[in-house]
C-alpha cells in the first residue's frame, strides 16, 4: 500500500510492502515532517468521501482491508482533549 501523508501542503509518500501498525506509521512521521504538531490526528477519506479518523489500530486495520492501493492520510493539529 502507498500512503500519501499530508500536512498542510507538504506531502510525503510512504510505500509499505508489509503492513506496519498505526504506531509504527506514527513513529515515522517526525522523520518526514519537521513541523509536525505536538498533538495531531490522522484521517483519510473513505470510498463514500467520509472523513475517517484513525484513532486506533482497529481503524487502521479497516483502512488496510479496504483494498485501496493508494491512500491519502491527512495530519491535522488536534486541539481537543477527547482524542
């Protein structure tokens, strides 16, 4: 699967031949984005164009099981305390 990870207008491509966990994906982000917010959320648009937030590994597994070859994952600053 290919992830296009987006923060504002900065886009990086992460190609994965295996299936990394959500925690492993998050661990890579500071290497790509020097202005990564201290608190952030990851989200993507599903096949119905609904914005899905990647809260945990379960959400991430659903994304991996979607069959998509390329997925745009958006990084957004999180100023909320509930996430």
